[in-house]
C-alpha cells in the first residue's frame, strides 16, 4: 500500500524534509495499521531532524505524537478493532499518512476528544501530567516557575498547576504571549524580552520557588537555579535554546542544596499500565473541561518544513498540528 510521508535523508535544517511516497506494510503479530488524521509538532522533532539526537535509521521520518483510526490489526493485537479511534506517542516516525505500530503503544481515544486535540497532547499533555504528578509531585500552596509558558507543554502545565492549588509563574518570550499564558492558569507572567526573569521571580516568590520546569535549557538554567528556594527542584526537560553548558554539581550546593532532574516522558510510560493510567488522567481532564488545549496552528502534513521554521522562530502559540487527511 503506497502512502505519503515526510522523510529526511541527511541531518540539517527544515529544508531537508521531503514529501515523498512510501509503502505501508500489513500489520504483523501484535501490531495495528493506523490511518493517521493529525500529527503533533514538537521541539523533539527538530532535535532529531538536525542530528542533535541520533537517528534509529536512514532515511528518517520524524514525529512523536499522532491520532487516527485503526484500519487493520495483526494476530494478537488484543483489544483493538478496525474503526477504533486511537492515539500514541513515540520518539520518531509519525510524519506519515498511515503507520504500522505496536498495538500496546496505542491508547483508545474518547469520542469527545477530536483527532487534532489528541495529536497535540500525547507528548505535551502526558509530559505535563508526569512533570506535575510524578517527577516533582506538586502540592497545594507551592510556587512553581515554568519557562515557555505559552508553548504547548506550558499552556497545559499552567492549568494543571492551578488545579493542584499551586501558584504558577510563567515566562514568555514576547508581549503578545502574556495574556495567553494568563488565560491558562498562570498567576504571574514575565516577558523575558523586557529583561532578566530571575530578579522578577525573586520579587514575586520571596522565599523562592519550590520547583522550576525548564524546557529552554542553555539560556535559562542559571536563572532557574537562582529562582529556587533552598532544597528546591530544578527540572530540565528540554533544550529549545541549546544544550546546557558549564553546569556543575557545585552549582546545586551554591544555590542551597538544590536538586536537579533531567527526565524524559518515555521513562514514565515504559509499561502499558503506566501509559494507560497517565493517558486516562489526561483524557479525563480534557473531557471534563478542567484542561483545555490551545491548537494555535494547523497545517497540511506536506508543509512540515514550514511548521519547523515557525517553531524554531518562536512564531507559534500553543500546539502546532499537521493534518494528514
């Protein structure tokens, strides 16, 4: 069966992404073939495309999260049938119109959640879920700093923190993004284009923040440490500005016996049971309206290169979704 995909044959900028035909095989044992309707765009995709992260094979298909319908199942794909609405998150391989995938990595999608919404939350929403509930279990009354508060993870995380009873401080990169972050759970929003965020955070949180969730990396980590209370937690879960450079364990001691973590989502959904439990928590909050998703950009899958340019240029708000059909 011939379908279409976005493929890279060499690492580089968005220009290496090609719109090309490829064959989709029949599902094997324990697998399902999915007709993909919507695919999320993430910084993770750009890290792979650029060669920052090693490729599992060449040519390479980026993409971590998607949603669609089961078209066919192989032997032993228990619990799935053609027509089921499903979603998934993997590290690579989602930028294609059809895909064969291990059935135990698929979660069923409630009818109340649209494909584009699901495709925007399987990486970003589950990331917010594990950050706030497991990596550092946030408690009511705590103060939390989140960088990139108007990004895909940031908009979900701000709402989650408010539900938990925490005071959320967010940083954004432009004045236009302040009101968006404020509408998604942040009690305080700092525009970093107007100056250093660390003194402003210290003015808001006199005793320091309990935890900082930092997906920006090299541009923010020093200020993040300054924003913490003694024995606070620095959580570095991305590097949109580049890998952290010159960090030393002694920096944690100097900040007041700080803690640091570099988690990844895939270590928090390794088992099917944990994947399903976290997805159920996320879907339940989406269905109830407690968490609302902002899909800021929808583009055809064939325009993935332009989506990557917009993401890198900080021209996006909320999630970007590629529509596959």
